[in-house]
C-alpha cells in the first residue's frame, strides 16, 4: 500500500473489546494520546523498555541470532534452538552444557566456542559510542538517541509538578541509550551503583532519594522532580565482573577486545554462582514496584520473550489498583499469547495497530508522538 493511500487504524483492547472500533483515525489517535498522557500522572509510574525502542541503532536480538546461526562453529551446536529466535536462552543452554561436561574437559570445548562466539557477535551489535561524528554509521545511533531524549522530555512534560515520586524505568536492553539521554537532558538518575573510582553495584542505592536543599530551613525539603531509577534487569555493556573486588562494577564503555567479563544475562551467573546476583536483586525491585499501591506499568518495545518477567506482570494484574498498558503488536506470537491469557482483566490495556505504516502503531517513535504536547484538558502555555 502506498503512503498516499494509507489510512491508519489503531486499536485499544480492554476486557476483550476494542475501545477504538468505528472511530475515525484522527479520533483514535487523540484517544490513545490523551489516555497515555493521563497515565503519566500515575502515583507510581513504571516503564518497561525492550529492544524495539533501540531500533534502528541496535538490531533486534532475534535478527542477530538468525545471522549467528549461519556460522560454522555454531550451526552443529544449536540443539533445540535451531528454529528458535531466543538468543538469551540459547546462551543459557550453552552455559548448562559447559557446566555438564566441565570447562576443563575436551567435550565442553565446542560449546564454549559457540558460547563465546554468540556473546561476542551479540555485543558487536551494541554501540559503545554515542557522540556525533562525521560518520554515516552514527546516523542510526544519533537518531535513536534523539528518540530516547524526546521520550523523556514528553513524559516529564505530562507529569504534573505536584507528583514528585520518581519514575522507575526497567529495561532488558544492554545498550546505554537511556543513560546518555538522561545525562544529555540533565535528568538525575540512579542505576544501582555507588562510588566514583570503583562504581560497585549495591541495590540499596534504589532506596535513596535526592533532595533540593535550596530551601533547607523549611520543615520539608523538596525532592527532585526529574529523577529516575533505572533498572537494567539483563545487565549492560558497561558492567564487568571485578575479581579483586568480587563484585559487579561499572566501567567506561570502551571497545575492549576481551569481552569475557562483560555482564549480560544469562552469562552473569558464571561469576556469581555462590553469590546473590544483580539479576535477582533487580527482578526483586521490579516485583516490589509493581506491587506498590496505585501503580502503572507502561510496556514499550518488549515482545514478551522472557517468561519470568511475563509471569510477574500477570501476577500484578491481580491487584485492582494496578494498571498495565502494553504498546505492542497483537499479531506477534508471544504478545498474542499474553493478550489471550489476560484480555479479560479490566486493568489490562493493549494498544497497537497502524499509525503511518502497517503494524507500526506501537513503535517507539509513535509512542513519543502520543505523549507530545498538551493534554486535551489543558490550555497551551
């Protein structure tokens, strides 16, 4: 279909029904926009951001896996993942095979080679530099970074000043677009690390809040309005395991040839089999925040590949004061399963459709458009 002849069509599924049916496209877009803007003032607002938000700078992991499968050191050792697009569980499967044979034994070698190759190829797809240069390859990176910056600008433009509870942003992405966007915009955030010389992971950092002490002689100090708690629940390209400190540390994301110690799930348990893993702590933060009164979770760019996360979200729907909003494609296999399992819940909203192209109504760039500008019930400044 040509762009000239394209007519958008959005849907908003709630309790098994499409609330936008028989509306004009303009009215559909307005309804979605006002609904999302209103939800930005939830008392406890949470976002779950998946790999779809980092397109086009970072390829979807399923696409990356398709390319990796063609390598000669991988193809014979795919096992049940030959027709799967789940690269993270494939890495976990390889880890288990290595543990079964024992790293020091010859039988483990091809699985170790497949593991190292898969991890290295995955990490190659993730940018480490986010600074503009006279380089055509930086185009997708800078475009994606602008999307993230616009997203945070628009969220805070809709969140009323009186609502000072921090945003919780959970992401399964390994890239640094969230951090760079926040720093570019001067947004304060905590990512669970403390220290300066040695940035060590400590989940207690999420319990702390920053305050503005300009009016410190008042009875109450003012908490910062633009403050975010960032939870990278699958690790990050700038996390490494430090043998001397026996901890996860945050490093500068330079281009290192040795990626062995870069901490991305599910490779982190190699170092932390007998310790409490950051992954379990971050999942606990996810669960705790979804259980808070009057909480909202808005899901963007996430295709429901992680069954454990999906289960925690489903369990939260049992709370009547919890609201789940998923922007996705109901035709995608795992998203479809999640909708079918939960579409009778009154507190579950699934939004998607076509905005300016087929099945793009849930794309990050269009979510940003929904969140832009004033709400319908507000006067422009």
